[in-house]
C-alpha cells in the first residue's frame, strides 16, 4: 500500500527543495520598464525643454529675418521711385544689395543653427537612452541573480519581420512589475494606461 502525504506537506517539501524561480527562465518587457522608469520620464522632460529652447531661439532668428525682409521691400520700392533723385535711388540700391547679402547670411545662420542644435539633442538623447538601458539591464541582472533565475528574456523583442519574438508568457514568470518596483522605489510614476500616477513605496 502506497503512503500518501497530505497536500500541504507535499507543497512544503517541494518549496524547501529549491527557491521559487531557481534554474528557471524569466521574462521582462524592457520597453515597458523603460517607458515607466521614473528616470526615463525625467530625461524626456529634459529633452522636451531643450526642444522648446531650440524653437524659441529659432523664432528669434525668424523674427530678425522677417524684419530684414520688410526693410528690403522698402529699399526695393525706394530704389525704383522716380520721384526720388538719381543719387538717392542709387544709394537705396546699394543698401538693398547689402541687405540682401545680410539676409542670405542670416537665413543660412538659421539653417546651420537648427541643424547643429538638432544633432546635439539627438546625441544627448542617444547617450541618455543608453545610460538608462544600462541601469535597467543591471537591475534585471541583479534581480535575476537574487531570485536564482537561469536566464531572463526580453519579451518585447521582435523578429526581423516585425512580429513578437515571444508569443506567450505565464504571469508567474513575468518579472516586469518586480523590476519596475525595484527601480521606482519611493518615486511617482505614470501608469502605462495613462491613469492616475502611482507611488512605489519601499516595503
């Protein structure tokens, strides 16, 4: 006759033999973690502020260009005004030529300025993104080691044809929320559904 153990004792024996997750593969949505990481939101605010500053500076240059164009139209009109003396018209034409050269330089300055500032912003965005992902990767690795997982796979990864590389993950093996809670301890973050901000409090 086989000896049967009560269910609770069997469960305890299984859990005592190995920690939960030990030797198993876990999954994490790195895109979700990146999006809801509080430092990502701070970095995005900084980038938006820089974009606003660029627009403000560009608007100032555009206003200068607008004023110059208005001055050019006045000079062009005066240079053709037969009621003015030949000497005055000649002087207006000389001023017009100088102003046109000045306008061309100012317009090129505006193009160069915007190109340079956009490049600087893109480079900074790339550096900040890499730094954030490095921090997230380190957090995932530390969490996985602490829990005894054999491997962690990014379930947000896609195949070369744009389809999801991982089609299904059992909720128990998805550590996305755990990693986010660790990264956002004590910080207010915006939920992925766009609802009210939630605060991660250290337990």
